[in-house]
């Protein structure tokens, strides 16, 4: 049995033509990644949920402006980053702790059932310190760190999302890493 995945562009065209169920498909395809991005950018599930909903609402309203010059997911990441940066400017999200995704942050070869409580407590404390340091980064640096490390995007993809050059991405990432090292030097 051959399974063909319909490209996002087809659903974008259908949505612009008035098919609401097509946009629902786009939401289902991208919700988890956008929510994860928002969690890491904003630091808590409530703000992330709000930002995710706002991202999809803004995407729906702006879909006619999508030019198909990049992938839909790249364009959607850009909308999400802008939405998260608006939340950061409007709220006290900077002081909150990012959600720790134990599966994505788990050390290789580490078995949750076998971990002793002290080890888990130390890991949680370390993760919280790292996440708090990421929250202190300026929004542009934070966006690059989250897109590179949490979303696993390449420099080229990040450049498209943030509408900047790959060199700017590399520079922001290097600066962010230096800042994080400075903040976490005692860790």
C-alpha cells in the first residue's frame, strides 16, 4: 500500500478558496511543533497555548499573503516567532521557567525507572537553570537557540523563518551561546 501525503500547499490553496476543513488539516499537521516552539519561547503552558492559538488565527487571517516562496511550515514558524515575541514584550514571561520536556532533555542511555531520586532532582535543577538562562536571552537570540536546538532547524531554515541571512543566524547563535555560557559558568 502506497501512502501519499498531500503537500501543505494544496491545503493552503483550498483554505484560501474557502475550505475551512483544509485549514484544520494544516493545524493538525503543525500544532505540536508550534506549541513546542511556544513553550520553549514563553516558558509556560498557558502562554504557549495562547500563543499557539494566536499563531494559527494570525496564519488563517494572513494566509492570502503567503507567497509560496518558502515552505508553509517556514512561514508558519515566522508567524509563531513573531507572536511569541509579542507575548514576551507584553508579559512577564521572561521570569518564568520553561517547560522541561523530559523525553527531549533526557540524557542518552538514561532509564527513568532506574534513576535515583537525587539524580532526577539534580537533572531537574540543572534543566531549570538552563531554561531560566535561555529566558534571559534577548528575543532574537532566544528564537535562534530554540529553533536550532529545540526545533532542530538548519541555519538556512532559521534564516528563512527569521527573514535574515545565514550569517546573522550564525552570529546570533554564537552570541547566545557565549551569553548562556557566561550565565551558566557555575553550573
